[in-house]
C-alpha cells in the first residue's frame, strides 16, 4: 500500500514538472515570438529608449510627439510651452534601419539583459527652419516678457548708510543659439520635457553681489565716509565730509579714483567766497569820511592749484582734521575789513600819514609822495609791506641813493627816510615829489620801521577836500597829535621844498 502511494506521488510530481516545463516553454516561446517584432529591453536608438517597442510604436510615438518646454519668468516662477512634432514635420526618414536592428537582435536570448545603443544620424527628421521658427516664437523671446540680466553694482552714497551693493538681477533673457541647440537635442531624442534653466540657456550676470572685487571696491569707497576736513575762515567754517567727498569718487575698473576736477571746483568755490585780493573795500578815513578803495593787491590770495593738490592728497589718505589753505598771500583778518586794525593810512591828497596799532593812533606825519607834474603820482590802493630793510640803496636810471629805512609795499614804491629834504607835506609833491615813494622825515621813518612788519597793510587814497597848505620851513614833519585830522596841515605858510638828491 505504501509503495502504491509513493508511486502515485511520483506521478503527480512528474505531471507538475511537465506542466512547469510546458509553461516555461510557452513563456520562452512567447518571448521569442514577442521579440521578433519588439525591441529587446535596454535597446537605445539615437538616445531613445525603445525597449519593448515595435517599429509601429515608434512611428506612432513620433506622430503624436510634443516637447514640453519649461521657461523661467521674470519673477522666478516657471512657464510651460510646447512644440508639436507635427508643426516641425517630425518623422522617421525610413523604417528600414529600425527593421534591420530588429532583425539583427537575438530574440532567442530575450530573457537575458541585452543593453545595446545604436547611433543612426538622420533617422529622425524634421524641418529645421520650422523648428527655429517655433523656438523664436517662444514667449521667452518676446520683448514684453524678457527682463535682461543686470550685474550687481555699488549704489550711490546714502547719508547714514554709505555705499551699498545692489544685488544682481538674474532676469530671463534666453540665449537663442543655446536654446535652439537644447530644443534640437531634446527633439532628436524624442524627450518629453526640457528645462531651459537647467540646460543653461539663460544669459547670466557677469558680476554678482558676492564678487570679491566688488566687495573690495565697496570697502574702499566706504573708507572715505568718515573723512571730515574743516576749514576755518574767521567766524565761518567750511566742513568737507564723506557725503560731499563721495560725489567726487569714481570707480575705474577695480580702482577707486578721486576726481581731481571736483576737488579743484571745491577749492575754487572757497577761493571765490573767501579771497579778498583785488576786491573793492570800504575804509573809514581818519578824516571821518568813508571811502571805497578798489585797487591794490592786498588781501587773502589762495594758492588754488597747490591747495587742490594737497587737499586731494589728504582725502586719498583718509585724513580728517583742521586744514589751513595754502596761500600766496594772507591778510590781517578774515571778514570785513580784512586789513584789521593795525595799518598805515596814507592820505595822498593831504600828504599826511597815520599809523594805527590795534585801533590806536600811534604816530602821524607829513610826507612827500610822487611828483604829479612828472606823472609819478603814487597809486592809490590797499597794499601790504613786502619786506623791510635797513640801509638799503635805492637805484634808478640816474641815481643810487642810500636810505636808512626802506619799507616797500607796491613793487618799487615804498616808504623811506629822506634826509635830503628839509620840508614835508603841503603841495611839495606836485612839482618836487618823488618817483612814487613816500618820503618821510628820518625820525618818523625810524619809528615807523620799528612798528611795521612784512604784510602790515598800507592804505593809500586820495581824498578831495583835505588838501594841505605847506607851513613855514621847520614847523612840519614832526609827529602830530591829531585825532582824525592832520594838525597844522592846513595852516598857511610858504612852500619851500627841500632838495631831493635822488627823488624816489
């Protein structure tokens, strides 16, 4: 009985095995039959995975093909467009190469991995001009859709914030050639979708906010923000700070450059505002009458060129602090009057001189000025003592005269002692005056020499109505005590001019 049961079990097993073998044979045979018309798994033709597809499937695929194109909008979101295969006449040029690949594959081993890649240029064809037209018609090339990329840059100076970097703009401007090539490749591979952003089809900014050179330039520009240079002109101050300097800075490549022209314009504005040389001045005479003097070379005179150079250097070095301009010539004080209250006052009409020190009359004297009859009139104007010299020799075309006290103030015109004269003041100058100098009694010249210094203002003027009549010899030329007028200058007397051995 047991033997009978075992024999029965063996029969069942053999039946099951036969069934399995028949099933396997059926599956295998089905596979062989299937892959007579279908491409083996792993088959790639011109980058197209055709696994388990028939030639007809491929032709149908081409017939219904469209490429989805992902584009970037200006706000960073994505836009989808597509290109239809039918719009570019997409098709297989011939099915014969496909049939040949199918015929050459080993369908008997269909169950084994059989990766195979076939390159067959020109298998898929399309109208190139139509494809190019479709690409050009993408919204990504429409003027009203496109935002051009823009480089990061440094902003204008802002009070309190200085210079800042304005970030780049990525934009969404497509490179046509790159886009066309990307689409062409996708179509040739029958790809379902292509992302133009991922494919690098967009033009990009050349300079981004994290650019090292841009960061270095920003740091250099902002290093000027704390510069503060102060000019003081008497009671007035002019402050040059980072806000103003920032407008003078230019970026030339990787270099921050200070615009020298802007520095010069600024210095010119200071010169125009505060220089007093060659400008009219009002002057209250010792005779109680205010006059306007519009000649002479006294006053503040800024060395515009040198000051611009030195100021620029100070700015480039980022130096702050007080600054005094470079001057060709200075004056006694800023403001009005610039000659201050220590000066020599010369009334050429009255032939009378006053010297004031800190507003107090220190001395006064008659003098003899330039010979009017010979055209040697002493010029009116406000001047400054050029220098002073003891024991100088005054020379001209036909004279060389030594003097003990020489105080020039207008070229070769100056004040000096004239020991060859016995009389001063009155109308002597009209016919027996000097070559333009102011001749003083020796004692007056000596005393005045002790008071004046280089730069001491000398104010010369003519004042009608103050003409003096010469006193008798021996009564003029001494220090007076007048307060605002010349004592004895108007007294009657005979004019007896002393001889001027060398009129100067």
